[in-house]
C-alpha cells in the first residue's frame, strides 16, 4: 500500500456549466489541430483566457488530455492567472496525471498555498499516480516554507522509494528543506552524500547554515566552494555570506567578499548591494555604506530602510532624515519598518520636534498604526531629551498594553536624568512584566547608589540573590591582526597583561596634561575616591584600547565592540585618547556606534 502523509482536507470545487456538449465526431478529425494552443499562449488576461476556454468547451476539445493539461498550466502559472479558476478546470479532468498534479502543486507553492500543495501530493499518492523528479522539489519547498520537518522526513523516504535519491534537483531541495527546518545535520548528510554538485547545491548548504546562524560554517563552506574552482557563486549565496560577515562584525572579510562579487558578477542587483550596505554600516564603516548607497542607480524601500537605520545608529540623524526625504520624493511609500529607522534617527540625534512630527505624519498621512516599536522610539526620544513626565504619560495613554521594553527605556532615562521617583515607578512595572532580567535590578540599584541610599541598594541586591539573578559582566572585544581579543574590567588574564597595564599608566600620564579628570561618580560603590579612580582606570574598554595601541600600526583605526552601554567616563577618556594618539576609535556599544576622532565623538555627547 502506498505510504501517505497524515493530513486532512476539505476539497473546494467550483462548478463549470453543466451544458457541455458531447464529443463531436465532426471535430475528431481536428483534434490534432492545435490552433487553440497558440490562442492560449497569446492570452494576456483572465478574461481573454476565459473566452478561449469557452471556445474549447464549445468545440468539445476540452476532453483531449493535451488540451486540458495546457488549460490548467496556463491558468495556474500565468501572472494574470487564477488559482480558483485553475482548480475548477483541474477538477473537471477525467484522469489527471503527474503533469497536471505537478502543475497544481507548483502553482500553489508559488501562491504560498502551502498546505493545499501538500494535500494535492497526498491525493496524488492515494490515486496511485507516481510522483517524479518534478514533483518533489516543489513539495519539499512547501515543507521548508511551513517548517514541516516531520512531513519533510516522510517525503524524503518517498524519494528513496521512488529511486530519486540521486537526482540533483531533488537533493538540492532536500538540503534547503532541512536547512529551513533547522535540521542542519540532515542537510549536511544529504550534501556530503551527493555524487555530483552544482552551484545550487553549494548555495543550498550555505543558506542552510545561515538560516540557523552558523556564520563561521557559512564562511568555511564558501571558502571550500571557491577553492574547488569549478563554481561561480550565485548572488543568493553571496547574500548569505555577506550576512555572515555582518553578524561576525568583520568588515575586512566583507570587503574581500565584495571583491569576489565584483570579479564574478558583471552587475550587482539591488538585493546584493543592499546587503553590502547593511554589512558596512553594521561593521562601523558608515562612509563605505553611504558611498555604495549613493552610487546605486536603482534603490528600493529596503535599501532606504537599511541606510536610514544605519545613519541613525552612527549618529547621523539629520542625514538620515535627508535620505528619508529623498525616498518620499522618489515616490516610494514608507512602511512601519522605515518609520522605526526615522524615529530612531530623531531619538539618537535629539531631534524631538522632528520626531513628534514624523510620529503624527506616520499615523495621519500614511495611515500606519504605531506598533510597540514606534512607541518605544518615542519614549526613548523623550527620555533622552529629559522629557520624562511626557514619556510616562505617553506610556499610560497608549492604546496598546506597554511591554517591559518601554518601561525599561523610561527606567534608563530616569537613571541618566537622576529622577528616582519616576524611576521607581518604571522599575516596578518592568519587574512586574519581566521579573528575571538582572539588568533592570542593577539600574535601580545604581540609582539608589547615586542617591546614596545604600540600604535600598542592598535590598535590591538581596532580591537579585534570592531570585538567582546573576549580573552579566561587561566586556569589550577588539580585533587585532585578524584575531578578536576579549577584555573584562580589571582583566589580568591576557599573557602580556603587564605591558597593557604599563600602557594604561602611560596613557593616564598624558591624559593629565590634557585636562582629563576621572568621573568617579560612575563607580557606584561605597568606597573612597582613590579606590574609585583605580577601578575606573582598568575598565574593559580602556584595556582594549591600550592593547590595540600596542599591537597596531600608528594611525590605523581601532574597532571595539561592547556588550553593555558605555559609561560617561570611558566616553570622555576615549575622546581624549583619539586626539592624543591621532587614532580613529570606533566603539559599538549595546545601543549605537560611537566614532571618536580628534577629540570629538559622532554622538555629539548625546547618547
């Protein structure tokens, strides 16, 4: 008995007119006359198709299998086609075969009627119609888009029973299906057992690893593909590779991939160029991203979104708004995602008036209902500007129930502007919605410490211990000679920490002559001033800068990534170091990029 999937369905049938004339003996002679086929090919709309269909019915040609198959294929696969109408024709066929089922399965997958595609496959098996190598790629694609791993495994067994396990197209589809379902080991087994591979095979396995965020493995596979020498990478493959470089924060590797792109592809499409822009802006190379963006002859909404969000994260709020203006002038309608970038740009640049204008424009001019992300941007905008009461009232008046992210944004703003009263309200709501985030407790504890309410701070710390909440240690990552080094505060784990601490001492000595004064208020401990200065001296960011100054060439940029927000003292310290040592220092903290150069920062001290 044929094995089938365990699926249920209700068939939806459309009725054709019942007065279909019987087969005409007069027309039997003309069955080989395929004039109707040229008419079908010339159809440019569903209305034209229906006219041809009516003529075929009138002449009795519909009962010719070749004619019926072409009617189904034309109606189902044409851009102007109708799946509903195609289904009605399909259900009138006396004996549909694999071609007709394959056509309907493919058309349903193209229209994202994925469950219907699988139901048709089941029906095909139940009727004893044998699937072929044209059936499985689309059935597997339906499984991959649905994330239907169990059904995918069953279909894989059907592939073996049909003797198609060695078919290249089916194998590529299996790799893609397993990758989309997160079953990366299954995908690797199929790939490793392939006797013959194509560019599509490499693309499938690279994309499979990208779908489960195995970025290093993506790059390793890409290297192996290039070394093989027989395959020229496709644009879809390179998009996944660029995504891997972006997530790993490696602009040098991304530039290498960019070079491969230019050598292998005559003209990069909009999707690849947008991926390149995304890579550069997320790796701190905003100028390269801007240059590429301005050189694009064609841009889509996603291109503008990436550029606007990138400029926002790099402190280019005014430039982001200019790009948004150009986008509107180009006639591209903004969506909710673009407005997140626009409002974020206003927030990071302190453009309160503009932010309020765009928030209203989004709702009343472009009819976009604000999401929690938009409200989060507005709370952040007001909070940074010190409009704490207004931010609080906005949260309270929202038509949606606020989440912990909104309250957390207000809590952080209260810490920056030393408003303990509102901070306690924000903290209470944050704890209620998410009682197990240690960062929220630490923010409130630090506010109590700033107010020298040591008893209240101790209560918060005790509550953290009771709940088993551990503080996430702050760290800084710096890349030196293609290797990434990690530093934590007071770090002595590096083999050459003596030279790093000696460099810190030298930096401190030079900083004194430039007027640098440590901001000991950043140390939220009940200790004397000298102890606070010593603790500030060896923050992770300062150790990372010292290490980079020792091990990189004079004048070269320094790139650092942090897992937490930069403290005020490290910000001031890094501005001075960029001037003294004539280095550009790019620091990416949890919220944004800071470009330090000649004693100034791109954030203009507003972050």
